[in-house]
């Protein structure tokens, strides 16, 4: 099965556009924008999945440039979208929902900042395939559990106590060989 935003879909669309025998239900320019979108999203997924390897001090700047180039492309799309809205030539549905757009920006900028801090400044290596929120969610759930599972806002003092308990619990599970509990802190030269 082919993923929608993948290299194989990018190649298929590109070849279909070049082949005059393939009937296209809308004008060619609209497909070129779709092809650009698929290409950018495919590249972003490849970077996040570590398809080209880990983020290192040696490739950090290049990865940052690529991430920021993808962000610049999305920003240009957003500016074009906003102009079309003002001219009454488009609708709000011709771009991402605000929450999705916000998440894309944070993902791209967050990765660029993380590469800057850990790879470029500190000389560390990041394994992008292992970056996800599972460890944070697990730790947060343990913190909540250690203060009675409350849904109320926690004071800083209560939160720090919960964090300390959850950290000790996670570390004890790691020492027992339970891989379901990730380390709280990354080890030197191998992050995440």
C-alpha cells in the first residue's frame, strides 16, 4: 500500500503530468502545486523518520536549512492563501486549519532548535526515528498518578514533588530492565 504523501506518489504525479496521454480533470498548474506539497511533506517525513540517518554535528546545519526551507515554502503558501482570501478568490479551506498550521510550524522550528542546541552546540547525535512523545506522555501520566490522578491544576510545589516521584519510579524500572520506561535524561553522545 502506498502512503499518500510519499515519494512513490510524487513520482507517479510527476510522470502523469509529463505524459500527455493521461487525462487530467483540472488544469496543470493545480497539479504542480499538489506535486510540490507531496514532495515537501514526503521530505519532512523522511527527515523526521531519519531516512537519511541521524542528526549529527556534521550534518546539523544542512538539516536545519532543509527544515527551514520547507517552513518557508509553507509560509509562502500561507501568504498566497491570505492574499486570495482578501481578493475573494479563495476560501479559508484552501490552507490548513489554524491548529494544524501551528503544529507544523512548531514541529519544523522545534527540530531546527533541537538540532542547534544538541548537535551543533553540544556535539551530540540525535536518532530521529526515536523522537516521539511517548516518553513525555508516560512521565506525565506517572506524575499525575503519584498525586492521586487529579485533573485539577497543580501548584509548582506539587508538580515538582510528582516529578521527583515519577523520575525515581522510572529509573527503578529501567534498573530492573523494563524497557517500557525510557530514561528521563539522555546519555552523552546518543540522544533519544
